[in-house]
């Protein structure tokens, strides 16, 4: 969610709560104070999400489909792993969940 969207939403909420109010501009300073007051931070996403080559992906999917066509649906499985790390000053926990499914 961008800062501009937050300021636009704040303007709409102000208009609904106080129709006919005095003109007010939600400035960048207001936005920074709002984010600080409510503990809102922006995070940069790392990893696979921003680095996908769509042409290579399309070619790879065709190759994978050719390989999968050699097997029966009951013999094709998909395994996915999900990890969650929870840490504090004194301890750190890591939970890992794996699921494995086939097409039938």
C-alpha cells in the first residue's frame, strides 16, 4: 500500500466523518507521523518474487509438461514446504510444515 493511497483514504474518511469540514491536506509529514504513531513500516520483498523471467518460465513449463506426460496422474506428486520463524530476545523457534499431494 503506497503512501499516496493512505493519504487518499484518510481524505475519504475525513469527508465521511465530518462533512463540510475545513480544508485539510494530508501532507508527507502527516503520513510519516501517522506511520510512526501506529508502528507501520515498509518491507522490501526478497527472494524469488521479483526475479521471474517469463520467457524462460514458459519454455520450462512446456518441458515439464512433456516429462509429466510420461507418467500416470496417480504417480505425480507435489511437495511444498512452509517455514515460520518466531524469535524473541531469549529464544527462537522455527516451525516447518510440509504437505505432499497427488492429482487423484
